[in-house]
């Protein structure tokens, strides 16, 4: 059986068209987020001032007495905001059309809940620079990278992220993003690496020892550093935009598929691994490695890659090579 079921030209074209439309939407959203919440002319004590409104409660601060330059500043702000809103509305409609078309063509879909989290992370420029997507959610992205469907189990009710920041930045940046998506997210007190919202949707955070020091003290969730997470930082990440089940779209940055697959095969034999997940891990690992060999020549499985495989993964690599 083929490792990848190639997409039709129409399916491939739908996914190609989705990305620029999604990127235009995110660019407009970022532009609006960078603007002040609102600027208004306000009369105080018989004098006019330019005020910046900072939130929905109409809290504001004065930007100085009213003048011709302040009037020009207000006009420039209103024009920029109107332009960005128009661009956002247009891009949102086009993205919706592309995502629905992609869904009708049976392209791989992300869960709606995962899509919400991913869009917020992308909006805040956290994808890749601060976190990457790991776990089963990566499977649709690998299918897109192979330009076809990878026959492997890809349904999941949770969402796994790995901390990838090389330098410490703003504290609690991931936690702020999760709370912006859904303020009901709280940390599971029994599993502090996991956040859960009121609908019981779970987001788990993992971290490699080499990146743990870049997490701020107030960052949540709080993972325990694990050596095996180092493997998922190797190689070249996959970057894809995919449709979601609710007709929206989202961007995924996932680990190099070669290292993802070997990590999955290693997990399948890990003594502490949940026995109910081992079968899925093994199937996913084999399926992704097979897909890489068949349809991802830009991720070579050559002597150079083989020489980089650590001792812990060599048996899994040799077993796969022997079976292919």
C-alpha cells in the first residue's frame, strides 16, 4: 500500500490558495492590534484634548491639548483603522471560502479548538519562536508537506505544544495567549503541565532541558523538562496553513517529520507510556517515516541523517529500515 495517497490538482490548489488569504487576515489582525484601542477628541473643563481610550470601559489618557497636528493625528488613525478593518473583512471572507472549499474536497482538517489556539499564537508571533506544535495534531501538517493523505490515526481531543524559545522574552506570553482564547483556562493542579478550559479541552506543554531556562517564572502551564523533547528541536520544522472543521484556517509549525516519527516509535516502547497510546504511536511513527521516504525528498533519509541519530533511537531506525 502506498505511504501517501496523492491529492488531486484541485485539492493541492485549494491548499495553495488558502495560505496567502490566511496570511493577509493575520497581517490585518496584527495591524489592528498594534493600533491604540481608540483615539477621540474630548472636552475637559472647556478645553479640547486628544485622548487615547485604552479599553471598553472608556478609560483614557490625554495625549495633549487639541491642535492642528492632533487633528491630523486623529484623522490618520481613523483612516488606518478603517483600511485595516476593510482588509480584515475581505481576507476573512476569502479565507472562509477557501477553508470551506478545502473541507468539501476532503483535505486534512484541524479541530476547531486547536485552530483557535493556533491563530492566537500566530497573531502574537509565538509560533516557532516560542512554541511548536507536537503530538497527533501534527499529522495533517505532514500530509500537507507530502501533498497527500497519510493513512495514520490523527484524531485527538487534546493539543500538545513544546516550548521552543532560545532566549527568555516576555513572561507568561503563552499563558496570556491561552487566556485570550478562553478566559476559563486554568492549570490542572494535579498535572501542572496541562491547562484545561470549561469545556474540558486540554492543552499540554512540554519542554526540552535546553529550553527550560527561557521560560519566565510566571509562565503557565509548567512542564517538567524531558530529554526526549530535545529530538523534536532537531532538523527543519514544517510550516503549513490548514483548514479547520469550523470553516476557519490556522497555521501549524511542527517538528521535522523524521524526528517526529522516530520520537513516536520510541514512545511506543517507553515503559511509562500509557498502553492505550502505544499502538497509535507506533502506527503514526511508521506512517510518517514511510511518507517521508516516499513523498518528502526535501527531508532526506540519507547517511548524513542516519549519522545524527542518537543511540536511544537507533534500534527504532534500524527496525523501520529492515521493514521497508
